[in-house]
C-alpha cells in the first residue's frame, strides 16, 4: 500500500533480537523505516501536538532520542518534567 503522506513521522525502534535501531514511521499504513545513521538531515513530523516538520539532527541520533520533537514541544516537555520533579521534591520536603 502506498503511503498517503509526504513526510514520515519517525520513532526510534529496535529491530530483531540484536537491538538494531532504526527510525520507523509510526503513521498508519506506512512501513517505511530507515537506518538510524541515515536519518540525519531528514524531515520528520513532530511527535508533539503541533505536527510541524522537524529536521532530524545528528545530535538526536547520537543521543538516541526516541522521537523527534520541534523546539516548542521539546521546551514544553522539559518544562513539564521540571514541574513534576518540583512537585515531587515539594512533597518529599513536606514528609520530612
Ligand atoms: Zn510514513
Ligand atoms: Zn512540535
């Protein structure tokens, strides 16, 4: 089946038992995947809420980022994580 989208939405997955990592498209009806190293410089859809286009950088690949995110969504996720850990830290302090 031919895919109906121009830009794939990549996600890092392991292939087989050897843990060989590839970027695979997670959109329905698409079985496209690409060797991790070859994904550098390719366009992916953002895995956040915005669905904008993101270029997969060498940095993402080196750090084995699970899903490509645009700057906005990455900031949002980072802030949320910081908030969660701040709340946890607060709770921890209260129980002390
Ligand atoms: Zn695709
Ligand atoms: Zn985004």
